């Protein structure tokens, strides 16, 4: 089994910054990709940023230039540095990892951490 523990969410004023962290533990042999998604009530969960095993990074257009995803493979941790936050960034943020084990891929979600951008 794999567990994901997120931290770093909270309330911040517009223009402020937050850094989300997600630590993976458990039966991890090889992490293929790590990503952050976000979701607001009544809407689908959308990809915010993703970093693949080879370091390939993808961002949602609305966060390009403001958010930075990074990973520490030794710590099985993925980060999301969020700068210049806007009210529309308010959402529950979820960590997602894809691991490979026995030639197959498995996906796991974190429990989510709330980010609220408001004055």
C-alpha cells in the first residue's frame, strides 16, 4: 500500500505565496510521475502541474509563470511552489503519483489540502 501525506495549504492574501508538499511512503519501488491537481466544489479535478520520471514538466496554462513543481526522489516528495496567488486559485489541491511495480503502473491520490486566496 502507498500513502500520500500533503501539507502546506492555508489562507493567503492575493499576491501571496504558499508551498505545498506531498510525501509518499509505503510499497514504492519506482515513482513514474508526480503531479498536483485541484478541485472546486461542483467541478472536475484538473491537472495543475506534473513532473515525469525523466523530469518532463507540464503546467496548466493558468499557472504558468507563477507555480513551480519540483521533486526530491530521495525523499519521495513532490513540491508545488505557488507565487502570485489569485482568488481563482482557491481550491482543494490533491497530490497524485504513478508508480511502477512488477511491470504495471498504479496511481494513488492524497487526501487533499485546502488553499484559499482571499483578502
